C-alpha cells in the first residue's frame, strides 16, 4: 500500500466523517450503510438485554448481524454432559431471524467458559469425540440458520513458549495441536454451508505480543491451508487499546495481505475500544476512540477482503469492559452508542469506514 495514499485516504475519511456527522446520517443505521457496500455490520448481545425497549430498537436500527456474547459457549450449551441447552442461543437467533439479521456462532472450541465436567473427562480418557461430537451436535442443530462460526478461538499464546506458538490449553494437552484441524473438519461435516472462522486477538497490537500473535497465527493458518483443512476466514477480534499498546498499522497491513494471499476472508469480530488510561474529558475520549477506530478500519478495509464488522456490544450501557475497568477509572465508553443509545463519534467512524469507496481491489502491493 502506498502510504501517501493512505494519508490521503485518512484525510478524505476525515472530511467524509465531518460531512456524515454534519448530515447526521440518522437516515440509515450501520446495517443499511454496510449493506449498500455488500458488507455486514453487527454486534454481540446478551438475551437479557433484549428486554430493554430502547436497546432492542437500537439493535433493529443498527445491526444486520448478531452474535451471542456468551450464551453460545459450551458452559451454557452443555453445562451437563450430553444434555444440550440451546434455549439461550435460540432466543437470540429468533430475534435475529424476526428482523432478518445474520447470525454468527461464537465459539465452538475455546480454553475458557467450558463446563466443569470437561477437564475431568479429557483427563480420564481423551477421546476426540468429546470435541467432535459437541461440534457436530451444535452445528447440526443450527444448520442453515447460523451463517458463520468461530470454530476455534484464541489458540495462540506467547506465554506458553511452545515452538508452534500455541496455547497449552486443555485441548492441546488432550489432543496435541491437531485438535484445531479436527474441529474444523467436524464443523464442515456438520454444516457444509456455514463459514468456518479461526478467531484471534491482539493481531493489531503495536507490541512484541502483537508481533508474536501475527507471526504464529499466520503459521497456523498456512499449515491448515497446506493440509487442506476447511477454513474460510480469520476473525480479528479488534479489542483496541489506544492507551496501552496502540496500533501497528504497517504490521497489521502486512499481516492482512498475507491472509489475502492465503485466500482467506476477514471478519472484524469483537471491535471495541478499551479507553481507560485516556483523557478524563469525555468528549476527548470519545473522539480519540473514533480516531483509532477510523485508522484501524481504514487499514482493514483497504488491505483485505472483509465480510463483516462486528462490535463487541452496541451501547456503552452493556459492555463486558465494565467488569474489567480499574476502580479508579470512569465508566468505559468502548462502543458506537452511548448509554442512552445516542450515536457517538465512533459510530460515525464506523459509518465512514463502511461507506468509503476504498475496496480491497484498490490496494496495491508495496
Ligand atoms: C467475553 C464476554 O464478553 C464476557 O461477558 C464473558 O464473561 C467472557 O467472555 N474474547 C472473546 C469473547 O472471544 O468470547 C470474550 O467475551 C471477550 C474476549
């Protein structure tokens, strides 16, 4: 990518951003803006929050896709071994289908949010059916209704110092690194029509951790493609942290170009801006969150083939970060809508990215 071009784009984006804001693009929500470019915008949600009318109305206005923040994870679906509770996911999926929204499944294989019985079962006798039967049961149950699945989540971890860069999770311990291939093959067999995604975090970080994540995630995906593993896309979680490790635009662009060369699509799967450590002035913090969002999406949209932009929540009223923020910090403001469902500068930054005329066909190699 010609970086002068990027600066022009950013300047142009800035002007477009001000125009959109001036015009107050209240005519369309992010859903419509995305659809006009063949993209999808969506957000994660918890079914308990659908009861709040103002939030439900904002979801219908803004989201073209939903994903369960936590209710499609194994600790909810298979809390009791062999007994599947699809109810919570069904509640969300029914809402999405009523409003003709897409739905993403998150996530089939993770090292967190597993039922209490799982660890013992794996240690007692690691039959890979503990992994594949679950995937088959869940993906088949929702076959034709969930268009994209995060099959494996966050498998790369620097701290575990494995030569392959993988997390030494209960899955790796039970089955070795091959659990990842197993999972994707099982998911493809269960629903050949759903998009299969590997989901990872920290891929944008300007840090040694970011470098490690990009390097080993790429090696993982290259190996999967070389072995003919059925994988369609990478999910880049995109939990931006402007006041901790920032954004390495050049490294991210290079990584994404390698992803494109592998023939993989890209989804922004969990976008939010962790803003503690930022200015106490709320307007300034809002603007800086919008600025990093604009910079981030500009890189993603111009260097890769993006299918969807999904934020991890829609309104600051319901963000997972509330539980994580330092007690001394103000309430986090990581999302496009404020606590009263008003559009923030971050909303305009996403709207601008979705409506910019940059498309993957326009980027040139260095
Ligand atoms: C988080 C949810 O937001 C929390 O409510 C839950 O307690 C833990 O999981 N990366 C992921 C998501 O892939 O599944 C995590 O979601 C956030 C980090």
